[in-house]
């Protein structure tokens, strides 16, 4: 067998390999919320975002009329995408898809203006009391 043919037979499996697609699907109730992953705006829900690395992601979700949600989401690797096994999986002529799904429930915003004003006054009174106490401890009579 000619050398060129041997090289073609050896390289053929590498050319026919599959690939791995990794996506995070984010759904909110209600839909239409703006989403940031690791401080990068990715779009409005429902959305599917491609990612490269497994691990924990910072998630921020905002929608008018709802409380903002700041949390984290975990993207764990499936068994076939673990270190070592992933090389064999990528050599197979298959298209593999690792799909992570996160679902978030948004809470309606609380528009309690009188309560908000009262909490602000209470907080101001606490701070004023702390300042007076600190000044008294620094300047004893």
C-alpha cells in the first residue's frame, strides 16, 4: 500500500469526528426577563446560550414590575464530557449536545411606598444614634 494511502487512512477518522455543543437554556416565569451571565448581557428569556466551560455562573435577571434576581447557576459536565472520556467522545462521528436548563420564578415587585419611607427613617435614626454614641465615646464629659 502506498504511503500516501496509509496517511489518508490514518487521518480519515480525525476528519470524520463529531463535535460537542454545550448550551445553557434559561427560562423565567414570566418570560421576557433580561439575563446577564457573569456580568455579560445575553438576552431575554427564554434563551439558549452556548458556553465553553462547566462550573458555576453568576446569574442576574431583571424584568420591570418584578424583583431583580441575583443568584448563581451550576453547569455540570455529563459523564461523556469528563476529562479523558471527552477525547474518545469527540473522536466518534456523532454530534453530542450538553444542554443545561435553568428555570427561575420571578416575584412581583413590592411597591409599598409608605413602608419604604418608614424603613428609611428608621435606618437614618439608627445611623444617627450610632454617630452620637461614637462621638460620646470619643469625647467623654
